[in-house]
C-alpha cells in the first residue's frame, strides 16, 4: 500500500486532516500510540455514561465554519457550561459575573459591583505599573483582590505549580468577566456536547469515528511513530508527507532541551448515586484539596441518562516528566523562545507539517484545532 499522508496522532487535528485528505482521494495512514483514537477527546462508556477520559471537554466556538463542519458528523445537545467554584465549602458561580459578585460582597447592582472592583483595583494599581505583566496583576485588574485571593490564586497555583506572579497574563484572560447575571462559562455563539447522529451519547467518539470512516484511511493504534519511524521509510521515500501532531520537542529528540508542560492525573470513581454533586464541573479553588476539579460526567447529558450510578473524575495537576502525557503547554516567555528554536528546525524539515496543540505548542481549544487542521488541509491538499 502506498500512502500520500502519514498522520501522526488521531486527535481532533489528525482526524480532521485525514478526513479532508481522504475526501480528496489521498491515501492516509493514521499512526496513534495510544490504544484508542481521538487523543484527548476520547470518551469511554461506563454504565451508559460517556466518561471523558482526559478531562472534561465542552465544544464551544464562535466560528460558523467550524460549527457547520462538526455538525456534519454529530449533533450537539445544547449543554451550557456553568461550573461552580467551591472555596472552603462556600459556593460561587463561575465565570466571574453578577452572581459571583453578589455571593462575594452581597452587591445587587452592576454599579455596586463595579465600585467594589474599582476600589480594590485602585489600591493594588500603585504596585502595578503599565500593562499587567503576569497573571496576578491581570487578575487583580480584572476582578479585584477578594476574587483573586478566593477563586483564582489557589486554583491557579495548584494547576500550574508555580506562583501567579510567574505565569503569563493571557491564561486568565480566557475567562469572561461580566456585569450581568449570566453563568455561561463561554462567550461563544455555539456550544454543546456532541451526540451521535443516531442519538448515541458518546459524541466525541462518534465525531472521531465519522471523521476516520473512509476507505482511504488506515489506522494503526498502539504504534509510536518516533520509535518505529524506520517502518514508515518506504512510504516517506515514496513521497508521503507527514502530518505530525505530537510534541515538537520530542520529534527533535529534545535537542535544545525540554519545553515545559503541565501534567494531569485523573482519578475515576463510580458512585452508587444518581446525582453526586448536581453539576458537571465543581472547581476547588483553595490550595486544599490537591485536585482542581471534580467532573460528574452524567450531567453533560442534561438528564438524558438512565444509569442508577454516577461516575466522577478528580483532576489532579501534576509535574510533567518525559514519557508522561503532555496536557498543557506552559506558554511563558522562556518557553515561547525555546519553542521558536524548535519552530526554526521544523521549517527546515522537508515534507513534515507540525500541527495541533503539541505540534504547535499552543493552548488551543478544540475549535481552534479544527480550524487549524482545515486551514492546513486547504493550503496543502
Ligand atoms: P491531541 O488530542 O493531544 O492528539 C494528539 C495525538 O497524538 C494523541 O492521541 C497522542 O497519543 C498522539 N501522539 C503523540 N505523539 C505520537 C507519536 N510519536 N506516535 C503516535 N502518536 C502520537 N478544548 C475545548 O475546546 N473545550 C474544553 O472543554 C477543553 N477541555 C480540556 C481539558 C483538558 C484537561 C485538556 C488537557 C484540554 C482541553 N481542551 C479543551 C483542549 C483540547 O483537548 C484540544 O484542543 C484538542 O484535543 C487537541 O487536539 P490535538 O489533535 O491537537 O491533540
Ligand atoms: N481559573 C481560576 N479559577 C477557576 C477556574 C479557572 O483561577 O475556578 C484560572 C486558572 O488560572 C486556569 C485559567 O483560569 O488555568 C483558565 O481556566 P480554564 O477553565 O479556561 O482552563 P482549562 O479548562 O483549559 O483547564
């Protein structure tokens, strides 16, 4: 068999690219080192509940192009992410909005909330000169010191394993701040959890399954491309292009040293109850407990679940070491300049395209990854 494309990684990026290439008649080999396809969006059915095995995944986008693209393969169930923060047993709505401000200060009107934030911002502003230089300064400017101390500092330092003053400001800018009573975590126009076209609840698997369902696509699971590269030489010398979605530093044997990543450990538990915490995601914002959030997967189904049991995941941030799954790129200045060095090497690599969260070392959400894969397909196919 002759392949035109060898796609390393069957996550969303690799699967979208493979689908587009196969649609145009190109023969594709997808090489995946995990025992399953889908990368981090993979779900496992447990007691009729799709358990997000690599952390909660909510699809959200403002791109009509991306939304229409994924809707060819799956439907969406209208789930709206409204997580709750738990600080020492007291609960606050997220993202930061009038509900949060009411819970924190008892304020009722937007003007009252704005006045409290402005007072706290002003007393901190003397120490913050010009543009916020790190996550701590950015958070205080956005929501004041009370919310920073209660809902951001502990969570963020657990999540990233370093002080907020040493983290880039953009991480917190992802979260909306609103002076309305609106608990929708995302500002995007479209949002939901996918369900199969036949109503199957394991939507991300249906999405990846449909993307890869083409006679022009062959999938090999449990194969590490970098370790077994020799096996693919005949295709490469025959002119195949590699679409590589693994970690860029790993591809180059860590020649310039390791990029920093944040690891995660997921602890799954079956509980003999139909409703454990009443919400899909509860964030624990103090430094204790050691986990950042508990996900209760059945709530992603919005009641469309017959199971008498429930599955939860406690998500523990972890130091990343070589060989572990790399979940979050740490896009601080030091790592960004190291990435640029790898990027220069990547440009010189003939017939290899680097893409996806790890290939581009970017904190991409699923919609951005889909868009990038579509753009790459459009430009090279
Ligand atoms: P991946 O899904 O990481 O796929 C890469 C694949 O390549 C993996 O399957 C890996 O095994 C394989 N691979 C790597 N190296 C090799 C090799 N040498 N040989 C063979 N195979 C290899 N985004 C959202 O939009 N909404 C969310 O709610 C959301 N929640 C998230 C929660 C967590 C905890 C995390 C970590 C991410 C979350 N994301 C979310 C981001 C989302 O997971 C990514 O945008 C998306 O999955 C990235 O797809 P990808 O194809 O780039 O990478
Ligand atoms: N964050 C926080 N408190 C929370 C939730 C998030 O301080 O309760 C901060 C934290 O720094 C985190 C960032 O906001 O890294 C982005 O959160 P998001 O939920 O977007 O992260 P992800 O789902 O990618 O882990």
